[in-house]
């Protein structure tokens, strides 16, 4: 599959965030709200983040969000297929992914776990070889 500029930009952001480290902070299913939907700006507002836009294309919109010292990437996609193709490629870089319908948040495990209590979604984890010490390196989990 050909890498486009937006994919390369997001892959780079994923790699940087994946290498930043990880923590552990479980969220029970009872604490997870219904998965949020909407535009990147709407999702960012729900997460109380002012998005710093990095990519604004027809197929993908990407922003960096900061909340205190925590930083994560928030991306929205035009299609479900585009999202899944991006996730399949991005997971090679490791990292932790909070996945909703046509959106993804990528960051440290603790950050996306906390974000899940606001946006809902499903937790997924990247490649084991890029997540040393990860606890669920089988590719995905929902808890």
C-alpha cells in the first residue's frame, strides 16, 4: 500500500508517542460511556482539548491534543475502511489506540485509558516489538 503524506505524518506522530513511555491504569467496562461520534472538533471539545491541526485532508484529519503534560493524537477518517487500513499500518509502530467509529486517539496507555472514560471506544494495542513491557500485546483488547 502506498504511503501518502497524511499517513506518513500520522505514522511519525504515532512513533513519537509510542516511544514516550507507558503506564497502567485500568478502566472497568461500567465506567465507559457510549462511544462518541462527530467531527474532530466535536471529539476534541468532548475531551476538553484544543486541537492543534496537523493534517486536514479529504480522507483524514489529524490533530495533536494536550491535556496538562499528556499529549495524544486525535484523528478522524472519511470512511470506516480508511480507518481500518490506517490502524493496520499504524500498529506496526506500537502505541495504544482508542478506537471509535471513524476516529482514533493515539498516545500512552494511561492517557488513552483516561480518555476512554470521556469518549468511550475500544482499546487496541500496537505491535509487541514496539511496546516493550506491554501487558496485552496480542493486538487488541477492550478492557
